[in-house]
């Protein structure tokens, strides 16, 4: 219940503007109140024993005081088994009381241990990690990848829904392959297949070695991934880029066209960005995640819509920087924006889980949907630019 309440609280805070714009505030408030009520009831039930038992533990542990008073007073009076002074009696009594108080608190420790065990049993299946060998990581970094081959790749979610169906393509070191297609055609799933979170059918081979059969530590050193939604930490700009490395972040912030903006921030590279990059704009968050990916360059880079929140000029510059920094890597770039695709070494068009591969020019001739999408985007961009120039001329004339 605590976890559900935390999720509901985060949802209400992150999506407050959306709920307000669509008139759903009262409905979401009711749902939140239900979660809060459920948590309160669960908390009361869970705390009954925790609140009721400590006084009983205290009474049990302090019961020995009566025996000390009874036999101790006899010793002081000289009628007991040993002669005590008043100082000895009071010292013994005080020490016993202090030990009793400490022992009565031991139950809290046992409860804490049990809670920790239950929590660990719940989250352990979600954290399947193998011990990483530092030597293996170094070896991976020193071994570049020359070729990537995907043969008859298929992927089906556990619910039985097939997302990828018999996809094949290849790429070499230094190539950038663009992946595009209609909404919900499986582009992001294709990118995630390289993370091997779920078993896939077919083959993804890196220099002849099956990616799915590699050790986790080896695969982590080969595949770099930038998801559609950037994951940023409540830390400084620099720490979000370097993740503990000792090198400078300037090169990578510059590659993401963000160096000047960071310099103008309150504390520069030491500026805290908030949880999930709350203090950044959408474009800044995207570029910061892009800078981090470039900083931790891998032989294979999967970039899922890295420039979606950027303007055209910034996107072009970021793409040029990507070409320079990733010249020894294989880059799979997933995007809906196609005006950079003529500069890529290959294009994959996806539709209904299937893929058509080729160069930009080949797909313009063989895939009408790709041609229509590319033409419409280029036409819109050109018209938008013409209208912008005309507006500026009109404004200058008015002035």
C-alpha cells in the first residue's frame, strides 16, 4: 500500500497540468483519496502489534527488579546470602534496569530484520545481476566491434503479442543506421532487443558472437542505450554526464549543444537538475542524456529518438557531433524526423513488425510510405522556413 500511494503521489505531481487541462482533477483526487485511505487502514493493521507488544516486552524485562528488591534488601540488612553495601545495591539495580531497557528494544531489531528480509525477497527477482569482473570490462573496452548482423530476428511479449517478425540487416563499424516507421510499429522494441531483457528468436551477432549468450558484464561493455524517456538523477549536471568518471564533461556537453546553456546556469556544471531533470526543459533533458551516452561510448549505440525535443538547427549540429564522436561505433538511430536520413549509411523502414532495409535512395523508390513521409516532412520544413523569412521581412518593413 505504501508503494501504491507513492506511485499515485508521483503520478499526481508529474501529470497535474494534464489532469487540469482535461478537467480530471476531481477524478484523480478521488482515486488518490482511495489510495490514501487504503494505506491508512493497512498502516493501522500493520502497526497494532508493533505498538502493542513493546510495553509487554518492557514489563517482562523489568520483572526481575522485584527479585532484586526482595533479595537485595536482605543482603543490605545482612540476612541474605552475601553482605551488600547501599552503593553495591544501587549500582546493581541501576545496571540491571539499563540492561532491561536495552533488551526490551531488541524486538524492534528483530522486526526490522524481518521487514528487510520480506522487502529483499520481493525485489530480488527484479534485480538479476551477475558479479561483474573488472578485468572483463577492461577487455571489452579494448576490443572494438567490426560488424553487427541481425538475422531472422523475431520478438513476442509474454502475453503472446508478436512485435518483431523476421527482421534481418547488417552494419559495420562507423556506420549510422536510421530506423523509422509508423507509430507502434516496433521501432523501440527493436532497440530494446539489444538489451536482451527478454529472450528473442533469431540471431543478433557481434563479430560472430551471439549477443544473447554473452555474459552480462560483457554485453554491458558492448551495447550503449539511450531510451525514449531520459533517466536523469537528482544530482549535478556534471555527475549526470560522467556517472563517476574522472574525465571532463565539456566535450560531451558541447557535443550535445549544451555547453553554453550549462555555463549560464546558477552553479554551472555543478547545478542540481532535480529528480528526473525536473529543473530542465524537455530539450535540455534529452541533450543531457545524449551527452551521457556519448561520454560512455560503446561499440554499439542504440539511440531512441534522441533529438525529438530539439529544433532543426540544433538537431543538425548534434548529428554532426554524433558522427564525429561515434566514428568507431555502430549507431542505430530511431527517429520520426527524416530530413537527416539522406546522410545516414542505411535506413530501416518498419511496419507491422516487419522491416525493409536499404539506403535512403533505395527506400524512396521501393517504399511509397517512406517516400510520402519524407516528402511531406521536407515540404513542411521548407514552407515553414519560407513563412518564417516572410514574417521577418514584414516585421522589418513595419519597423
